[in-house]
């Protein structure tokens, strides 16, 4: 006879309504109030220079270089195996 269904029992913790409400309250309390006031003397803001391309990609995707290296090594191994098999078969 089967037991209870284990649907919903995974690796991730199921949050209750109470814990979700507590999280929402913590987020709304921590957020500063939005000010809709426009300053009387608006000075043109100087935009900071955009980050360099290498810095932006390194900061956003730190594992790309390692992943590309791994893909290249696997592709080289597969090509070598295919060449060896084609020599052996023919």
C-alpha cells in the first residue's frame, strides 16, 4: 500500500505563508522611502565613464574562460578519437 505522496519534498525548502509574509515585511522595512521631489536647481549630472569591456565581462561572467577551455579540450579529444577510429576502420 503506497504511503503519502512526496510531491513538494525536494531539495528546496517549502516556505509557508507566514514566512513569506515575514520576508515581505523585512524587505519593505529595509527599503528607503521614494522621494518624488524635483530639486529647484537641477545641475546637469555628469555620467561616469562606462566600464572597460574586459572588466564588465570578467565581473559578470567569471567562469566563461574556464568553460571555454573545457569545451575546447573535450572537442579536441573527440576529434582525435574520430580520426583514430576512421584510420582503424578504413
